[in-house]
């Protein structure tokens, strides 16, 4: 499967799955979508997206870890994790919001030009650090989305009514349990990512990585503090939402903020 064909197939199936679920969410369809059909559309999209993401990152010129290429890979991880989580709890509504964003990431990754300099070789240790980092970012992106939905649900419940999409989402307690489950997974992955980075990357200053390390450690402290507070003091609700979004914003600064400045503003490879 060529990279271009894989990209077209992934975008088509992502949009088909989003529309299939979205028509029900906005009230244009009274019949609830079949879960198996949604999973099939999403699964085909994720499979094609894997080929697309690999084709944009692994090129004949070398490895391309540019901003938009890695963004596409992160969205692939997010959608894959979301589909797997959907086997345990109904997350079709959340995925219907994610799939169009994944489609956009594929288009931008395919349409934007490559860097001036490609990575010709990369060690196994550094590659493991990169993959663990991407997977951690993906999980925490899902956590941030879950936190936003949780905040909206809690607000609507306090107003004693649920409208629109919020009406068809799982109960508040289920959404909250899922949030903390994903936070534990994210913290474990981020711990491994920071550990492999400290072990395999020699010179943080020469490789413009010191800022990423500081923000990553700060985000780890925020997420770990939230889990500790939840375990010891029962933190939940809006407190969990604020800590989750704060940690997510800090983690995004660790990668996307600095990478965006270096590549798109200063035109330097990070």
C-alpha cells in the first residue's frame, strides 16, 4: 500500500466513522449506531493511518521527525488507544470528535514539505525514548479530552439537565474512573520516556532538549501529584479536571511548543 493511497483510505474511513456516529449525536438520526460497524470503520482507518504515518516519517532520504509528521503519528496512537479502550467502555462519542482531527493531521503531514536535513540513523535506545514519549503524549491527550468532557458533564448535572452530545455519553462516575485509569497508564509511560531519555541522550544542551526535559519533569510532577491526591485525599471532579489540563498543557509545551518555535518560526531542526 503506497503512502498516498493509505492516507486517502484513512481520511475516508475516519470521516465515515465520524459522520456515522455524529448524525446520531446531533439528533439527525434516531437509531443508535451499531457499535460493530463503528469499530470496523474506525479500525480500517487506524490500519491505513499506520501505513500513512510510517510513510511520512520513514522516507528514502531518512527519518523525518518534523512537527506535522509526528503530529500524525500521535493522532494514530490516540485513535488506536481510543478504539482499544472502546472495547471495555463505550467511547464512540469521544472518538467521533477525535477522528476528524486525525484526518486533518494526515492531510497536513502529507501536504507539508520535508525538512532540509533528515536523520540518517537512530539508535534503538533513542528510538524507544521517542516512541515512549509519543505514546505518553497520546494517552495524556485522551486524558485532557476526557477531563473537558467530564467538566461539561458535571456542569450540566449541576444545572439538572444534559443536552446534546452529553446526553448520550457514559455516566459521570464511569467517565471519571476512565480518566484516572488513563492517567495511571500515562504516568507509567512518561516515567519510562524520561528514564530512557536520561539514559540514552548524552548532551541535552547541544541537542536543544533541556527545555523539553524541564517541562516533561514538571508535567510528571503534576500528574503524579494528582494521582497521589486522588489516592490519599479523594481528589476528583473539578480538581481532577484542573490538574489534568494543567499537566497536559505543560507536557505539550515540552514537545509541541518548543518544536513549533524551532521549526516553524526559527526554521531550525530540534
